[in-house]
């Protein structure tokens, strides 16, 4: 059986990803009543798997999802999935869905049987590599605002992308690669699939609220501490953001990526800044740290 296009773990079995299916009545589909997380495998090893599992377990708890599997069983499923797939570098998603209600037409979430599934495909770059190499061109969405935290908790990884998708259309139509949204107070939050950082007066800053607390974001902050680079989580206004010396994104699917243009502003002579380059190099170097990786026992 070939898993070159990817594999899925569903109901205790590893299958080709093309065969993975959920019910059309699943509330994960019909109501976005679902949480997920994504860990990556790089050159035969999971990177920070325990951190991703930590966040996934917290997300399930916040949404009152019980998939009938404990942390060890979920981890074993992910390892089995990748080991069976044979993928050396992969994008691996773990998902907990509310499931299908046992009573037709009910609005009671307790009537649903929650379930877990996972899938792995060859490594995905949120920012295409050719774009990352020349530097990302982003827009700051002018009119739309990020869904407020008191409506949807952004620290629980979710599929509520209505705001991001609409902002992406605006950015792409205007010729940008991607976009960043602000919150209802006008502060920078995040982009579609990535956290954002700004280097201002030699200090690496990232938003403190209104966004997913990314594991790659956590890694960047730890790198800054390790390298002695001042860093902080704080509110970042639009004016501060547009006047930054350097800007970069950070995501599981590609790590730190330099931003060279924001709206009509060109940063650093249209090239990656020195702190961004240093952090990017260190991020990939850390993929060789024994305390951060877990090698896949391939079948």
C-alpha cells in the first residue's frame, strides 16, 4: 500500500489519506465544533511533539471534548501514523471532533460521540519556499478585525477562519502574498496560519493576545533568550508595526520567514534583517537538539 501522498489514522487503523472520511452530520464539519493541532516531522524526527500534545490536550479540555483516548494513546497513534507512512518530513495533524449526534435534530452537544483522527502528508510550507527566499509581502487588513477572544478563544486551535479567509482574498487581490489582522482595539494579532514578530529598537516583539500561542512562536522566544536578544510579548500598534526595523512570521509549517514588505513599506532594503536571519538559522539548528526531537521508528 502506498502512502506517498499521505496517510490517516482513523478508528485505530492507518489508511491512505485519500480514504479518510467523516460523516456529513459530524458537528466538526457542520458547526466547526472541533479542535486540532499540527506537529511537524523533519528529517525523520518529530520536533517538540510533547509541546504540541500539551496544547492539544488543553484545547480538548477547554472544549469539553473526550475522544476516549489518553495522551499516551494519542501520541502512539501519531507515531504509528508517521512510521507507517514512511514520510521523512511531514505535516501531521491531530484532530478531536464533537462527532455525530445520536439523536437526530438535537442541539445538545452531550448527545454527540466525540472522536479522534489524524493525518500526515509530505511537509507543507505555509509560506512557499520561493516566496520565503525573496521575503514575504504582507498587507495589514484595513477593515476586517480578528474574531475577538471573548467570542472564540484563539489559544484553542480551531477552524474558525471566516475573518482570515476574507482578509486573504483582499490581500491576494491587491497583489500581496498574505495578510495580518488586527483586533478590535487596532493591535496586531496574527496571520492565516502564522504568528508575527516585529523587531523594534533591537527588541523582538510579538503580540501578547488575540492569537494562537504557537509552538514556533514559543521556540523563537526561547531562541531570543538563548542568544541574548531582548524580546517581549506586548501590544503592537499599527504605527509601531509599520515602522519596525524587521518583521518575520513563525509557523510550524516552515518556521521563521522574513517579511520584506508591509503595505507600501519596504523593510531592510527588501532583504531579511540580521536578527531575523540569525533566529531563522538557529531555529533549524535546533532540529538537531536531542531534547527537542523524537525520532520516528519507521516500519
